[in-house]
């Protein structure tokens, strides 16, 4: 059986490391996982070319939104977010799913955070969508999004409405206040938060989706204040574990082996260790 990760660019993806380690640990010697560079116009053509030996696809940028258009059906979370990072191929059908949002929840549960009333999101790009869904799963009723462009925050309003969330828009200049929330999810690209200084609630948790380089200046500052921190590799692992179980049909993924392979490939250790 075969699976792969698609996107553009794709050569940096660590997904093959995670999935392949899982296959090896589970004794799935006939499974392979590859990477393929693919842009939006080429996705439908690529999926149409696959035969019954393909179990699923992991999708990264810029394919997450168009993935819904090539699927036969979608999970409620993928529909609510309006994006999918997973295509499960089974019995001639294509199921679109989004494992980013539950992956955030899974990773946070690993450090003991299972609920958050106040959630702050730094940035209003594509990764913010999954963050809103995760906040809803954690029990938040309101999420404050800090971004440079109010227009970008406005684009998240339909997602928040579908999730039953109240979205509060805040300027980037107000982001110092984000640290007072129970959970801060930083979704912005490398360098954007380097000069950002937050007024931290010592009981807060920071989930920074970046992992190269690590720690980010934001994460390092939070750790100095005693704030619990998760790195982006934790999300990469958690969302991949959910994909792995869907592709293989095996409920209990060999998470320890997958984590070990990922952090060794990245040349780092889990945040806080």
C-alpha cells in the first residue's frame, strides 16, 4: 500500500519520516510513503491517476482548500474549517478530513491541557482556521485573533460562525495582551513574533507552530517566564498520527517510535525537555 504528502514546495517535509517510522514499528513492510510536489491545478489530475494501492494523501500548502473540491465527502471539521490536510482513499471514495485541529488538541493533552476558556491566536492566515476549531474543542466560547490586517481577521468570521465561536478582532499592537489568555497559539511565519513581548499569565500555555529554528524568540521568552511551551513538531506529529491511523486502519499508532524518528530527523528534542 502507498501514501504520500503533496504540496509546493515539498522537499522540506518531514511527514515521510513520521509515517515510515510508524510502518516499520507496526511491521507494515509493504507500505511506503513518499513526497510529491504538486500545485493546485495539478491536484485533481494527480488524485485521478491513483489506483487501488493508494490508501491516502497528506496535503500541505497550497492544497488544503482545493482538497475539498476533489473529495467525494468531507468530515464535519473539514467542512467547518473550509480546508483539509488529509484525503483518505478507500473503496473508490475520497474522504477529506482535517487533522490539524484535533492534532492541536491531542498535542496539548500531552502536556495536561484539556480545556481553555480564553484562547488567543497570533495571525489570521490559513493555520488560524485549525486553531479556531481546536479552541472550540477545548471549550472556548470566544477567541481573540491578533493580526496586522483586520481584513484577514474578517475572512475568519465564516469559520468562527460555523464552529459556533465568537471571534474578537484585535490589532497587532495589542498583541502584548495575548499572554493573559489560557492558551496562545502562534500561527505566523518565521520572524514575525521575534520582537513581540507578551505580558504572560504564568499559567498560560504557548503553542508555537514553528519548529525551525527552535526555540523561537517568543518561545524562549515564554519559557523564561515559566510558561509551558509546545513546538510545531508536536503538531506535525499529532496530525500525522491521526492520518496514519486513517490510512492504515490501525487504531493504535506506534506514537513513541514516530516521535523519536521525527525529533531525531529535526535534530532537536521536544519543547520543555
